[in-house]
C-alpha cells in the first residue's frame, strides 16, 4: 500500500472525491504492477469520452423524443429500438463517472463510484445485446415468416420482451454488488473505470464470468446470427424472383427488408465495438494476464461506448420513417392531404382554420389531360351547418367554376376542425 501511495496521486483523490485507503485492497494486484499512466493519457481519454457522451446522449435523446412525439413511429418494432436507445443513453450517462476520475487521474469517487459505474455498465451492456436479439427475432418473423400470426410482435408482446430483458440484465449485474462470492466490481486499466473482476484467481469469480459470457453473449449472438442469415437468404431469393405484388403489400415488404439491413448494420457495429473487450475478459479468465495492459483494456472499453454513440445516428439517418418524421419536425410542416381523385395527380395541400371557424383546403393538381387547375375548398359553419364552396380555376381555359354544397345537420365543432386538419 505504501508503494501504491508513492506512485499514485492518492492525496488528489482524497481532496476532490470520496476515495478511502481501504479501496486499494479491492484493486486487483495485476494493475498495480504497472507504473501510473501519464496525466496526458487520462486527459485525452476524458476528452474523447466527453465527445462521445455529448453526441451519443443527444442522438439517443432525439430518437426517444421522436418516438413519443410522432404516433407513426410508435410501432412494436420501434418499441424495441427505443429500448436500445434508452439503454445506450444510460450507458453513456454513467460515463460521467469515468470523466470525473480521468480529470483527477484515478478512482477519486472510490468504491461507491465504482459500484455505480460497474452495475450500470453490466446492466446496459446486457440489455443492449438482448434487445438486439429481440429485434432480430422480430425482423425474422416479419420478413421470413410473415404469415405466422402466432409469433407476430404486438405492443403487448414487445412490452413483455422489454420487461424480461431488463430483469435478465438486472439479475446478472446485481450479483457483484451484493458481494455473494461470485465476482465483484473493481477498477481496471487506468483505475478510472470499473467492471467485473475478470482477473480474479477465485474459481467462483471465473465461473460467474463464464456463465455470464455464455448467457449474455454467446446465446443471444447465436440467435442473432441465425436470424440474419435467414433474412439475407430470404432477401436474395426475393431479388431473383419477379414478383407480381403491387401497392401497399410490396411497399411494406421493401420497408421491412430495409429495416432488416439497418439492424444488421447496427449489429455489426455493436459486435465490432464489443468484441475486443470480450477478448480481454476471456484472456483474464483463462489466466493469460500477461497479454493485458492498462492501455490494452482502456481502448476496448472506449470502443464499447462508440456503439452506444453511433446507434441513434445510424437509425435516424437510414430509417426512412424516422427520417421523414425528423424532416417534418425540422420544417414544422402543417400540410394536410386530400384523398386522391381518379385520373388526377395529387399535389401538395395547404390548409388553415380562420377566426370565423372556416377551413380552407388548397390543392394544386394536373388532370390526365395535363390541364392545370387550382381548387379551393372552404368549409363554413356560420349557421351550424357545413357548407362546401369549391372554386376551380382552369389555367388552360382561363375559366372559373364555383359550386356550393350544403351538409345540413352537421354541427360546427372546433375539435372536429382540429381533427380534420391533423388527419
């Protein structure tokens, strides 16, 4: 302990954190064999984490906000994607503990900070991989087995999946906190972050790590791999067959396939980000500690955070529906669409509600004879009856036609107007 206090700025931790000398006993002796990292290394890592946290939390917050703001995004499949965004947000938010420690060059927040950091990291990491497994199953049944209604993802089933995922992650991540003799959360690498003690020589700790690795990595990844191989096979077969489907069914299928590709990309990103860290943990479990250095453990941990940072941007950029709704929010579009008339090509529609309670719709369109027209519909309610006055200007013939239709018995109601404008 005396040698440790000589090498590391312990007094700095005591002055600005909740560090105690007893915490040294919890640190694995493997990390104490190395000289303290240069302060510049701490500051660089801290700066990188700040960038990742800012972009990642902003992106995940945007995706979550759009989901609750836009009803069209509130589908069962998107419930799973939002669950992933929530998990990623929490993972990045807890990185503030690492940033604080990096600024003070060590575990300034002591055991409490380590327990919080380790628990949230284990919980969100497990939830992320299990959520990706659930998403892959949903995509598998939508694309490969679309007619099997018994396994179709509904909102109720999505809620059950999400609840089970968080319970599953909680059970594994709480064990080290309770100190039941099966692993614990300890400082690693630069002593600024915490994780499972994968360097422990205790048999109970090693068994826990292996069971956790199998349950929260191998099994979910096997499910994911199987589902996406089947999805790719289905896509290839579809591309080779000239299909006769048209309309909404074909468009829906294309959307499902695009979403499948999007999730595959997110999966590969997650896999590349987490594989290095998994390798480091397995090296410790199998007593190959000589291949693990402080920097060698910190870089894989940094890769883990990049997945949580890039996932929301990946979804927002590539998901057509998210992209469409985002553009609507940015442009504050208040357009409303009329029903398509036979033989006409519908253009953009403008609508507004004036102070007298009248609703005006303007529609610019072309007929199949290429005759440009401008039609204005005004719904008036002065006498508690709907009047529809239609004024049509034909630029080709320069004629104006006006007609009026009265719908008696329809009581004017502002809420009805709002509903019509928003629908």
